[in-house]
C-alpha cells in the first residue's frame, strides 16, 4: 500500500481529503474521504486510538468527513469495515449506515473480509435482510421516539429496549422470508423514518398488501420524508405485483391528511380499535388504494 507513505497527498490527488486528530502533539485519530463513483463518496481510514474510545472523537472525525463529502455534492456515502471489528460496526450503525451488498475479500496477509456499509445523504431506500438487521439500533430509536410521543404504533409507553429490538429483528426475518418490504428514509445523513409493506398471506389475495408502521423521528419532521416513503412504497408494491393496498391509522392522526392528499380512499371508522398511552380507547380509520403500472416511475 504505497499510499501509506504519503496519505494526505494520496487523498488530495484522488479529489478527497485526510484529517488527523492530535492531543498534546500525539496523533490519536484519523479519517479520510474520497470520491467513489458518480455522486458516491467513500469514507476511509477511520481509526481512533483505544485510549480515546468512547469520548466522541470518532463522531467528530466522521462529522468532518461527511460534511466535506456533502459539500462536494455527495448523495450517498459508503465505507468498508473488517468483519472482525464489531465495535466499529456498532459505531457505523449508530450513524445510520446499513449493510450493503456482498463481502469484499482483501488479498492481504490476513486475507481480510470486509462488510460494505452505505447510506443516502437524503432519500429513501429498500432495506434487504442484512440492511434491516444492521439498521436495528436506529430503527429502535425511531420507534422509541414515536411511542414516547403517543403515536399510533403497536406499542404503549414505556417501551423496553428488548421489545423494540425483538420487533425490528422480527421484521428483518420477514424481509428475509420475502413476506415484507421495509423502507428506510434519511434526512441529512440520519436514518429518520421507516414504513413497512406486509404481503397478504391468504392464497386468494396475492395482489394485496398492507401498509404498516409509517414512522418519522422528530429529526426528520417537516422534510417531506413521510410522503417520499409512501411514494416509494407504492412503487415497490407495483414491482412486487401488489395492486391493492390497505392501511389503518388512528382517527385524527396527522397522517390522515397525507393519505387523502395521495389519493387514498377512506373506508370508514372502527370505534375503540386501539388504546392511547393513557389506556383510553381510540378509533381507527381505514383506507385503501388501487395501484396501476402507471404508479411505477
């Protein structure tokens, strides 16, 4: 690896940049970033001295590199991490990166294997089983924030962490089994939203699916993320051969305005369908929508 002898020059020549962190003249961390292809940028050489683990230095370095890439026009960020570095994986997953694509084999002395991680800067992506599993930490944060606000999701506060983790791991399993489609939505590089499409299990309903658990964390509100996720979910439904979608939402929920504006049709009201955080009953409103191939873009 000749670039190790002149890292700053190497990354500058590639159109990227390199930073180091110093404490009292000692180098304790580093990070690099460079263009990958098109509008994708790669985060590289993320190292923090063990004596500085847990102090926020890794976040500071990654903030600097991500900001540089975004300012240069990046719309997606990618990185690679050795399969043995579980601490690093947890760090990247907290930062809204998700597993992406196959393993990479490095023909080095250790025959290293690396996971690929990626995230959009802004946008919506379909999460496969590996991505869904690696997104569990952020999805738990989103679910916990929505439950704490009393949103119409299938939990009441207080929400235990193991319950949230079990819920999302079950969703990842269903994605692997081909019975759900799970979307994630990012705002400014943070995974802030999610929505699920559950395929009908009945043999005589191969054309139907149910929209479930549309959630947007407070960090992504008023950004158009909920509309973007619903639009993408409709496209994915058509691609999977589903043309009739149904959903239910708590009566009076702000999401009702979104569904009506997107040409969803109201079926009616079911009284006392669910419970509020204070354990009083709440009504639910049901909607449906028929999709055609014209809904695919």
